[in-house]
């Protein structure tokens, strides 16, 4: 025993030693982890401060850029430059210290990966500093340019002063030349007088000299008298070009123009040499402004300043300055731009409404109305609440307020409620009318009788059976089952079956995913009918046994009321009341009692008893407030059933006896009226989660009761919905039904919807989620054609077998102008066979024949109508809906979409920054698609290099159209 104790003690000491080492290691790791956490907090705090500095720098750049557009003097530019320097110099030093500290912390946190972590911060810092350097350079250049402009203006003033001095000097020179000319004339007169005097006193003539001695010329008397040498002969003067200072023969004139209009200022100048022209706006040169176009015709001296589109800030004094070596001249005029007066807004109003009309199948028809409003309203047409603006089956026009929707041929399915909606900035309006189409052959709108049960309840694993009967419909309607607005797909557990006019859907084992709204749509050319039900699937009851599981495998039977509640019951106040009914169903239904449409809860006053198929409600003591309508509802996986009873409680009469004399005195007459009955709001019919396709309608319906009538408010993602915001339309149908609808759902319409009903009696709320699934492929339009069909059915049955043969023949003929008529005959044979308890087997055979060219090809026994197809005129492309720019994060997916119209179908090309975009075959990030009237460019996993300006160009034989959108990819500042 002692040896064993020693051995245990040694083992314990070893384990305790190991535990101490582990505990010490744990403490050390905790300390290191705490240190790492503190370091991480400091690191990310510094990173956030640096990013905040980057954001402040970006805001400063935007502010400076906006202010730079308003700078007009060098002093303002210098002040702005100092403001930039005052911001960046202290920021630069602080950022340098913080980035250095971040780099050190990154090394401690990430080790060799620190460079990858800190590189984005360094790059962003360099980018911001480079941006400020560029901004400083641009501001410096702006200040220099403004200084040069001022110098040029001062130089022009100096040149004007010099020109004035030159003109004065020229005037003095002209006076001097005139004086010199007068002196010269006087001199010549004096010389002539002196010469005449000498001739009268001349000596006798001398003898002639010998011929060998030439006679020297004698100087003139003036020369002798002046004692100067004779004047040498004059040289020819060089030819001088004429110099004329600029003179404006036609001056600028003041002008007034409305904003956005074009204007032209014109003047005419002369001068030699040809003067140079300079235009000024409030004393500042406008030579480099692209908004102003200047032109000078040297042949006739015409100077023009053109502004294609004027704005309010174009109001200024414009000067045209002409200068050459002889001088400077200028002319000035004031341009006044009047801001456009705001239009008086008038909401749309239909002065001529749509009216109900009737058309015959195959004939043309037209719906028209007239609307007024300022500005001109935008018109949209709807058919049964669905927009048909882009449907090729209709021709829509709008001219001077006249709205027209035309049919080249009316078909039976065109019989519907058509609505024209007009909207502008001031409001909206609508008008509606019903179009009735008289068919060539008798038709009947489908009808359900009976339809689906409104509510069905089942437990997990139970079998569910939904059924309805189509009681009317000509021709035979097609039937579509929907689950939460999606077509039902048959699987091993879900089957649809047709038994004559009875249509069934069975779910072998129901699960929560099968819960929701089931809809049956019966449609034929005359119209459609819809019936719906809500299926609720609850969990299994914990006490279920094998017997109940066996019962769940049996065929479900809709609840049936074998013994109904009495229609009326009259009791006296204080009496006991018992209401009994017998309900048979498989599986066992869930039974709920209602009093005035509110569930009855078991209490000391009300007792609920269930004995086999008998259900009872016992009121121990009836009072006045217990009177009213009682209803019992039984629901299971096959359907529901109900019965009701109206209970009247008579008050107890109190009689007072007077043993004295028979005399009565009326002291006062009092008339009282009980307070009106109030009931809190209750959702009698709720809406559930829905999923719709993009472009399809989104409709949420509910029924609300309450006294007084509650106020109903719809919410989307917890935000109240306005009457017409974001494409929503709220309507009230009848007294208690409310609807929220979206005609064309978009992905952004997906979210949580809430309907709140509120009154003084209480508040009720209904919440559901809606999902809008993106469209997988573009809509396509199918051309119509006239189809005439005949069908026959032969049914044979025996005790254990069933056989049905249906033969249907369809004929259609189409003729295009200038071509031979074509007739298509289709024969379809459908055979349904059932043997014993086996599942029915259906086989279909179909045969088609095509005839063309001659009239004999058309069977005489079945004449058909020729459908003429009109030739559509060529229409130049136009973007009905333009591309929309987006700003996304890196890694996101985008779609640029537009709606295009034009005939023939335009050829579509995409460009990025002016370069045609051709998706490489090996890369699946880019996808270009076009179909119908839609064009789409999809880019997956966006990168910074994908940012740019994207243009979609459409071209056909009638013209060209383009739409452009900017795509911005946010720069990643820090991972």
C-alpha cells in the first residue's frame, strides 16, 4: 500500500509540474496576446487618422478647384496659393510622422507581410502630395497669366498715351512744313526780283571766247550774294507706305438676349497696316476661353464675337480693341443675359378622358384622350396595370396633348382595362377605360367554381391535396399552377393532375418549404381567372404515434360540416348557451371559433369541447356583450370549411311596483344613444413572402377591418412609402381591401414591406419580404397571327379502364405584301389511358403541314382570314432610356443597361474611352448582349482599370444614336 501511495504521489507531482508549466505558458501567451491587441488598436487608430487626413486633403482639393474658377486678379490667386500652402505644410509633417509609426507597427504585427499592408497607405500619401503639387503649379501659372494680362492692359494704356503724343508731334511737324513752304515761296520771289534788277544794270557784252575754251557756268546771284557753294542736285526720295491709325467705322451695339440663346457681337475697323484684334470681357482677355468664338475678316475689317449658348454670368461689358504701329482704337458694348423666367407649373389634367369602347376582332381600333399641363407631362399607357409603352403590338403617339394608342388589328386578348397616366413635376393624373373585343368565334372567360380553399393547414409529413374546378371557359383554357408567384415544378413529391374540369395538386409529404401561397391561373383568349389559397405547414405534434403517422399517409379529405350551427339563437341575459356542430375530415382538422371575427379563447366564461367529430362552444352565462356572429372554421391539408350562428341576447326587464295610489309624475325625459361599437384593426387577409422576376409586377394585397376605419400606412425597409415615390402605387379596393403594387419590379424593390393599420382602437401590422430576381434573358416579342382551331374529344370507359382521345386542328394563314400567302395546318392528337389503379398515361402526336403559293391550297371547308402585315417605316435609333453612370467598390459586378428604339434593328457597338470594346474570348468578365429593345454591358469583378467613360452606339440605315455613362471604381485605401 505504501509503495502504491508513493507511486501515486510521484505521478501527481509530475502532473502538477506539467500543469504549472502549462499555466505559466498560458499566462505568457495571454500577456503577448494582450500586447498584440493593444498594438493592433493603436495601429488601426493611426490608420484611421491617416485616412481622415486623406479625406480632408481630397475635400481641400475640391474646394480649391471650385474657388480657382472664380479667381479674377493675381492677388486672389496668390491668396488661394497661400491657403493651399498653409494647409499642406503642417499636414505633410504630421502625415510623415504617423506613416513612419504605422510602418513600425506593421512590422511588429505582420512581419514580412508588412510591406503589402503599408503600401496602399504610402501610395495614397504620394498621390495626395502629387495632387497638391499639381494644384500649386496650376495656381502659380494662373497668377502669372493674370499678371501678364494686367501688364498687357497697362501697356495698352501706355501705348494710347504715346499715340496721343505722336499725334501732337505730327500736328506740330505739319505746321512747320507749312511755314517752311511759305518761306521757300518768299525766297523764290526775292531771287526773281534780284535777277530782274541785275539785267537792267548789266555791262556791255564781252567778245566771244575761242571755241577751244569752254565757258564755265556762272553762279547764281543768290549764291553770289550768300557766299555759299552751289546746291548739289537732289536725290530721289524712297517710296513710303501709308500709315493710318485704326478707326472703327461700325461700333459694337448693346445687346440683350435670353439665357441659353446664341448671340453675336459685330463691328468693323479700318487701318494701315492691318490692325491686330483683341477682345476683352470686363477688361480681361478672352482669347483662350472656349465658350467665346472670335473671328476677324481682313478683307472688309469685320470683327465678330459669337456665344453659342449664353448664361447669366456672360452678362458683362465686351470690348473690341484694334492696334497697329499707328495707334490703338476700341469700341465697347454691354451684353445683358436675361435669366429664363420660371415656368408656372400646372399638374396634368385630362380635358378629354378615355371612354369605354367596343371593337371587333381583326379590325383596327384606337384609344385617345387629351391632357394639358406645364411642363408637358410624360405619358405612359397600361393594360391591366402593366406598362405597354415598349410593346410592339401597339402604336403609341403624343401630339399637342393628344394621347393615342392604336391597334393595327384587335385580338381577343386585347380586351382589358387600359389606363393612360400623365406625370410632370407638378403632379400626375390618369384616365382609364375598358376595351371590349367582339370575337369572330364565341368565347367565354374562364371561371372557377369552386375555387381553391382560401386557407389550408397541414403538419410536417402529411399529404396535401389542393383542388379546384373550372366551370367555364371557351376555348378550353390553359392552366398554370404557381407557388409564391413561381411556376410549380413537378417532382417525385409534387404532382398535378387533371380529371375533366377538375384540377388537382398533391404533395405526398408536406414540409415547411412547401408553405406559401398557391395560385391557379386559367387563361384563354377571352381572359383569365385566378384562385389562390394559403398553405401553412406546422411541425409535428410531439405526442404523435404510429397510428397518427399511418393516418397521415391516407388520402386527405377536405373538412365537411355534417351538422351545422343553427343560423340564429335567441337567449335571455344570464342563460347558458351551447353551440354544437359535427365536422368530418382526414387528417383531423384544426378547429378555431370566432366571435365577431376575433378568436375565442377558452376561459371561465367560454368552454371549448371536442368529442370525436363533435365540436362545442359553451357560454356559461350570456351577457349583452356576448351577442353577435359566431363562426367555427376547420382547416386541414385538404382545405377548410366553416359554419356560423348569430346569437341574440335579450336583456332582463325590470318592473317596479308601487303599492300606493295609481299616480305618476314625469320629472324629465332623457334620450340616450349608446356609444358606437369600436373594434381594433384586424388583418382578415394577410400577404406573405413573395419572389418575382425583374420587369414583372409586384403586388401585395391585404384585407383590414376595424371601427372606426383604420388609417393604413405602407413601409418599405422601415421607411414610409409616399403615394408615387420609387414606382410604388397604393390603392384601396372596396371598403376593406388595400393594395401596394409596382408595375415593373426592379432589383432595388426587393426588401421588407410592412403594412400598418392604426385607429383609436389599436394598431395591427403585417410584415413580409419580397425578392426581385434579375432577368436571365431579354424579353422577346412574338408577332401575332390569326389562328382558328377545331377540337373533338372521344371518351370511352369501362369498370377498370379509361381512355380519352382529343383531336385538335389549328389553321392559320399569313400574307405579307408582295409575297404569296402561306397557310399552316397543325393537327394534335392527345390520348389519355388509365388501367385499373395505375397512374394515367398521356401520349401526344402532332403533325404540321405548310401550303403556299396558290389559292387552292386553302381548304374550302374552313375559310380563314388573311392577316396583312404592314411594312414599318425606317426609324433612326434613339435611346428611350439612357445609360446611367455608377460608382462601385473593387470586386463588384455592374450592368450598364439602356432601352433602344429604331427600325430596322440597329447595330450596337460599345466603346470605352473612345476605343471599341471587344470582349476577349478567353475572358468571361465582360459580357455584351442585346435583344429586343434592351442593350446591356456586364462587367464582373470590377478593377480600377475598368473605370472610364463607356459609350453605346446604335446605327441603322436611318441614322445613329449614342448614350454615354461614367463608371467610377473607388480606390482601395486599405485592405
